[in-house]
C-alpha cells in the first residue's frame, strides 16, 4: 500500500485538466514532455553556457533565500541571456497555467535558474508569495519550473508539502523536513507550483547537477522581483511578442501607466 507521502505525490501527466486538479488540491503538478527534445537541448546549452560565463567572469551568484551555500548557483534575468528563454516565458504550457491560476494580464516577476551541485544545501522553506500581505484566500502568483535535467530525490529535486497551499502562509521558515516530498520529474517536464505552496530545493546528495528554471508570474499589481525596466536586454522590448510586452510590464492596464496611456 502506498504511504501517505507517495499517495499525495502528483504523478507526471500530459493531461492539463488532471494537472490543474493536482495543482488545486496539492499545490503542485507535473506536466511531462512539456518541452520537445530539440528545445530542451537548446535551453540546456544556453543555460549551462550562461552559468559558466558567470563563473568565469566573477558574476556567479549563490542566492539561496536563507543561506548561501557557495555550491548551488543562481543565474538571474534569463530572458536577457538568450532568446530561447523568452520562448519559455510565453510557452503555451506556462501561459495555460498562468491564465488558469491568475487570469490575464499577468506579470513575469522573475526568471532564474537554480543549479544544484554535490553538497549543495536546501533553501529556507518558503512560499513564493511570502512577501505578499496575508490573508491568502487565493494564489497571487504561480511558479512554472522547467526541469532542464532530471529532478530526482538524490540530486536535489524541488521538495514540497502537499496541501500547504491551503495553510495561509503558516510554516514558512520552519523545519518541517519530515513532511517534505520530492517532486521527481524527467528533464523536459514543467513543474507548476502555486504561490502559496511551501517548498524548497532538496539537498544534492549524489553530485549530479540539477538545473531548474523558475518562472515566477504574479498578478499585475505586484512589483516584479526582477527590475525589468533596468535589467532587461532592450532587444526583448524591440523584438518580443505582445505577450512578452505584457508579461514584462510594458502594456499596463490600470497600474504603471505613462501619462495615463498604456504605452510610449
Ligand atoms: O531549486 C529549487 O528546487 C527550488 C527553487 C525555489 O524554491 C525558488 O526559486 O523559489
């Protein structure tokens, strides 16, 4: 018989309705084969190239939200690093869940990679919308995590507490390790987590690198985590689609207008 943790674990699926039901109940879902093989290879090459460049030129960051471990590496502002990441920002699977959970328009708050490596530690247990004022009667953001490598319990797969999306922010920063379940998924999967979910990355115990790209979208009333107006490569603004313009905040509806208008 399956134990509670296994029973609670959303299984990888290609059925978006099933995935949405998992998301609502457990706070997370896994869509397998969301990225085609060739696109996954392109994303992987671009990400590891950016990570290596950051290390080579002294730009590498270890942001771990609660404890830099100097092993895991963060790569920020991915849409500015290679156009392939812009494809991920507006990927149909991502847009499906953004619209289902948040509606439209929405903002991309940040897009960063977290690459775990041998001995890399866990972040603090957190909900991505932890900086937004409670009570949380609904998700205020949704995180679409792209598995660039296989996510396994041994290499630091994202771990979560099933159903903690209904805890209204309780448990953040606490040691609830016995309740954590790894979100194991093959490379090319998209893991979707709603903003109220308690989660962290697992400890990397086997030294096999695990790269995940975390696209954090919010309702269009919150300041983005990444300051796109300062950090976005202007080419994205010049050549990006209307969807991208909206997600980066260049097509405001009510907030962020320019002389009362929605564009320059
Ligand atoms: O790397 C991971 O598995 C988790 C990353 C995460 O929780 C975050 O970026 O908020």
